[in-house]
C-alpha cells in the first residue's frame, strides 16, 4: 500500500492529538500608482492649552503617520516648527501649498472616558477639504479610528483600498496551550480571543471580517468553532467526526471550502454555511487538504499526495478538472493572491531542505522563491491588497509571525518579543 503523506497542517493536528531564485515582482508602492507628496500638519488640541488634548492629538498623529509611511504611497512633508500648524486659515493652507498638493490636519479632545477626533484632507489647489471625518469613542477604539482615517486618505488619493484597518489572526502557545489571538496589521492591539485550554489552530476569516473560524480540540475531536467578533461569542460550527479544518469562503460568503475526514482520509468538501450540508468535491485524490478559494470563486487550490508527495493542485469547480502546479518534495498551505494571478505556498524542493515560501503562477511554469536560508518558513497569508504576506518563520530561533513584501523583501516580525511559539496566521479582508 502506498504510504500516505500528510501536509504539515494535518501533521501538526495529528501530533497534537497524540502528544531558487531571487525575484522582484514589482508591487511597491503599487502597479500604476506613483509616490506622491502629502503634507502632514501637527494635530492640534481641541482646547488650546489642554495637555490632555495635546497628548491625544499627538497619539492620533503618530498612528496616522505610521500608517501612511507603511503604505509607501506618499512622500510625507512635515514642518513641526511652522506656525502654519496652528490653524486651517487660508494663510496657513497657502503656506503648505508650496510643499504638497494635499494636506492632512486634525484636532482631538480628551473627555475622560471618551475622546473625539476630527480629521480633514485638504485639496490645496482649492483650499477646500476633500475629506472630513469625525470620530468619537472609548480609549480602546482610538487606534481603529486612526487606521480608518488613514485608509480613507489612501482610497481618496490613490483609488486603492488601504490595509491599516485590517487584522491578523493566529495561534500561539504562550499560555502553555495553543489559543487564537488577533492583532492589528502593524502588530499593535494584541488580544487573545480564546481560552479553550486546548489545541486551537488554523483561524480563517469570514468574507465580511466579522467572524473567525478555527479548529479546536476543546471537545476532544478536532472540531471547527466560530468566533463572532461583534457579539463576542464563540460557538461550535462544524463537529463531524474526525478533522474539521476551515479553508476559505466563496466570494458571496455562503459556501466554505474545508478539510473533512469523517472517518476516512482527509478530503476537500464544500459546506453551505446556512444549511450546514456538505458535498465532497474531490474523489480519488488520496490525502487532500488546505483548500483555498480563488477570488473569482471558480477554482480551488489544494494540497494532495496523489503524486506521491504533497503537491499544489488546482480544481476548476465548473468542469471538475484538476491540474498539478508543483513538482516538489513537499508543499503545504496554498493561498491565492487577491488579484488571482499567484498562489503562495510553503514547501521544499528537495528532501532535507528547510521549508520556504514560494509563488507559482496558475500554469505552474513560474515558481519563485521568496525566502532563502532563514530558518523554516510556513503558513503564508496575503494582505487584502496583495502587497504583503504574513507567514511563520524560525529565523529568530523560535516560531514567530513575520510580514514581508510580496516580492520577499523587508521581512520583519509582527509582534516582536511575544512569548511562546506562533502558528498559522490569517490576514483579514
């Protein structure tokens, strides 16, 4: 009998139960988008002379500034000592016009348990605000308000969705057990979502970003649970006997592609999230896992050991035809780019190689290595704009979440100094 080869995610769950080439892809700052000058004034206190308001305004500005720099769409023009920072008078706007075509100003008020934040984006050719936002909230919502404004600026000036409001879910064992955590895209706002005191892995986001699905041994079986972020509730979602591993959602959010075993070899299924009816979409493919839906909903990438080793395959959901994209010793965790042109995956070309992150096009004719000689690198997940990839790496001596550009450049840890080992990141919509 042919020996079954389990992809890494299944090996991790099973073990827990019982115990190249340098390539530049050209995605920064973005195809067809040029870096543009943008003036950023000092944010002002709503009440002149209020130290509390001044500190709050500075905190908002630091977040917005970091978001805009992270995006790499802008060359920020700043003049902290200029009197033009004092107000939005015509004279002040005229002074900024010599530096950039657009200007951001804002003011903040610290009212104790709540704050207010009013931010404006000016078109300096007219002296009129082209974007004005008012926010009010409690302290724990401060960063989100700043991120939302940053993304509004990016959309208004570039026509592209920003990612400052996005989050990354992942598993970590700092408590001694693997639990699910969530953090802002920039590594701030870390929060633990589960307290299952068990083994929680493989979080996946709903299409609207309001729910997270994950696999847990909370009840002894590797079930799938749902985290409702709005309601603050966690409930069982799929509890078939054997593996219940979330993959991803169809574009309309009504169907999940997932891995189920149901007392047999793991296989790829579709699950209607309303009726909970399941349908197996692959037969005769041996051990199959790690499904991921293409952005247009017409194809599913997955891992199968049909060829002897775990390889990346693609299924056309209309015709039922499949094609193999890789010829590696090992592959795992495929993920579609948001534009549907690339699939990122972890793998090794030869036995004994460390695991690295690779890209393949949809024909399998272009295989591009993104990491090299930097520990083991696994579990890639695209940012919603397709410009960055989150992944796990052991390059620092333990397993951490890293972020890199989608050409493999500028890798950096997401939450430096976080205790424990981290696993299976998933970037929100």
